[in-house]
């Protein structure tokens, strides 16, 4: 991914369609930091503390394993608003 692609992803919400890519009022988001989804927002509205603490495995074609691969993100200790990339998996 080049710099132009990365700028297109910033401020977009993971999993939303291209017609409505930005955050919506009243929702709670965590920023994905590092890795293939860097800069995207993840909607965590309604998630429990346990769900947030478990981290996420997000399908993406942008990671090391291409189509069918997943990017792994864990909550940043002390900062519920950021999930840090911890690697990719098939």
C-alpha cells in the first residue's frame, strides 16, 4: 500500500461501505494502530469490557496473507480508544 492508499483509509470505519465511510454520531470507536488497517476506526459501540479486552481478528486482503487473511489487533493497555496491531494470520 502506498501513501495515497493510506490517506484514503484514515478516518474511515472498518467494514462500512464506500458511500458512508466515516464515523457516525453516537457511536464509540477505537482507532486501529499499525499493520494493514492502520488509521481505520473500529466501531466498538455496545462492546463489553471483556469483548474489548479480548482484541479482534479482522478479515482483510491487505495483510501478509492476502485474500482470506486476518489482521490481529489488541487493545492498548490504559487506552480503550486504540487497538494495536499484533500480526497477521491466515
